[in-house]
């Protein structure tokens, strides 16, 4: 025997079915929420977000200090000796004394400041000279070897 179902009863059955599906869906979401680590540890998710923001702020401060520190290091490094050249020569060519024991060495930073050290060797004595260089210029007269070694350093810049 078929009992006729009225429209109102059909709507009630449909709404009851939808309600059951929604209740099951809510239960499933509740289970998933309980499996979130922050909820498991009874910590408030907002507290974790705030902690992450604080960590991020700390990292930003560290990054800024590191960038500033690297800038200071770069400034210091520009004043360190980077250009080094040495040439050996015989200042007494043709006289049979000295050999190639004499030398000229340039020690220069990025700004063209430093020193040229030269040595003149002979059997009787050794003479050593130091000439300051400021902006690639020496206020003292330079030998051709000293000029050559300074030009070699300058050409590498």
C-alpha cells in the first residue's frame, strides 16, 4: 500500500536529510580542528601568530644590523692594501755589480693610497727607500722601476 506523501512531508524529509549531512560535516570539521597542533597543545592560535610576528620582527632587526655591519666592513676593506706588485731589477747594468737583487714593491689600497718600497743592492751595501703614495701620486721623485710598479698596480684596478 502506497501512502501518498504530501509536499510538506517531502520538504520535511529533505530538510531532515540536509540537516543530518550538515551535522556530519560539522563533526568532521571539529575532528580536523582538534588535530591542528596549536589546538592539541591548548595554545591559542592568535598567540602563535603573535609569536611568529615577534620572531619576524627580530629577524628584520638582525637583517638590518647585518646589512649595516657589512657596509662598515666594505668601508674598512676599501682602505686595506689590495694592490701588490713587485719587480726585480739591476740598477747597475753593465757595471758587473748588483745582479737582479734590487726590487721595487708597491702596496696600494683601492683609493690609490699606500707606499712604494724599493731596495738598491750592491756588493758593498743595500739601500732601502719608502715613498708614500696618495691618490696615485708621490711627492718624491720616483725611479723608473718605482713608476713601473705603481703603474702595474694602477692598471689592475
